[in-house]
C-alpha cells in the first residue's frame, strides 16, 4: 500500500516520485488522448469550465491544488495535466454525470447490534495503483482507491471511523447548480474533513456533485443518498440497512429529477441484478448475520451470476465495522493473485 504523510505539497511530490511511470501512463491515455480524440480545447465552454473548477478549488480547498502541484513536480508532468486528470476532463461531455458502470455498496446490522459497511469498486483496474493511505498534516487520515495520479476519494475509511461506499450515476440533461464540483474530489474532501454521517449530509447539502453515496460512522449512523449536481435526494434507512448500485429505483425521485431536466436514466447491464442480490441478503440477514458472513457474501465471485458483487470488473472489495473497529478497513484486492488465495486483509487507517 502506498503511504503518504505530511503537507499537501510534500504528499503530492512523494506520490509523483513513487508512481511516476504509472501517472504518466494515465496522462497519455486519459489527458493527452493517445489514440483517441483530443480534449475539446477549442470549445469556450470547456475552457470556462476548467477555470471555474480551479477557482472553486482555490477558494474552498487550496490544499488540493497544492497536492496536485506536488504530484506534477514529482512525476515531471505539467500541473494543468494533473488538474485535468483530477477533474475527469476526458469525460467532460458527461461532467457531473460519470458513466453508470459498476460498484455496489451495503450497510447492514450485524447480530450483535453493530453495523457493517461493505461493497465493491468496479472499474478498469489498469488505471489504479491499489489502496493509498493518506496521512495529511491537516484533517483526518484515510485509506481510499484513487486513479493513479489523482487526489480522489471513493470507497474507503478515515481515522474517525467514517466509511464510504459509492456507485456512479449518470443523469443526462440535469440542470446543474452553480458551484457544482467533481464527485471524486468531493469524496476526497469528505474523507479528510468529515467525521460523522451527519457531517457528510451537511456537506452534500452545501456542495453539489453526482454520485450514489452510502456512509456509516462510528456511532452506527447511516447516510444513504442519490447525491446530484442539482441537489440531495436522501434515502431513509429506518431498518438499519441500505444498499446502492448504479440506478435510481424510487419513482418519486426520478419524477423530481425529470422536472430538473433529466432526459433519461441510463443503467449498466448488471445494476438491478446486483441491487436485488444486496436486497435479498439484507432482508434475510439484517440483525442476524456475522461479519464473516457479510465478507463471504461480498467476496464470493460467480461469473455466471450477473448479480455477483465481486465480478470481472472489480478492482477491490472493502469491509468495515466502525463501531467496533473504528480504524480498521478490511480490503480484498482482486489483482495479482489466484482466486483461491484472495481474502480480506485488515489495514489500520
């Protein structure tokens, strides 16, 4: 696991130096667009968007730009290329609307009354470097899984026991609110600055970005929502469990989003199958299962089942019980080992 400590600029430099080749490989494909069409520099809206995003980060979270500058220095890339990588510029036409692909998240109550958070990060593994442990001088330490070279957050846990699960959600046509931010950087900010589910809820009310988000804190509180660049749509969790994949299943929410400009709700081929599998597990086992049973359920791979949480597109799986182990994140990495040798390993945040 890559471990980074210190000031924003020093963490960035260390990051850039240690993963220089991997970062520059990502830049060639995603930003310099080798073998693909170039980024739309000729479009005024693209340049204005880039300027707005940089100004927003400078005003609200300047340490993110300092870290990006350090990464550029460490790997020998241009600062603007690292900024574009962090902003998902290769998906500019889907900005705040990342492709609805994979990823699954589950919060469930165990037999002892504590709650667990588990799920899978699904994406092309070639862009990732594995888990990264950030220990900044300011804010909370955390473990997460950024695309190599970015300051992103996604699945992960911080030193206060706050655990995050995410799934991408695409909402074409959405009337985006002014000041909306990149979802991956928003998740990084949450991991570094929020300690509780309530603090995440307040962050999502103040800042706008599009992601399906589930979090669990050290008090056992769950926050589950379709967060969008047009506002927050929270999902109640009265029974002590919740699950999310890559679609919106609530008709009231889809109706409200259509009034906000959404033209359609694209779905990945497996999102409903994965959600149904999570739903069945939670309904049968909520309040009766053990940590081992949840990990076995999440970690089991079945390539003949489109609902398999662990599948051919999975980069990693995570599990946590923040009420009992507020600084331990269990991780199963799916690359580099035989299937039978893969298991959840504990990491201290």
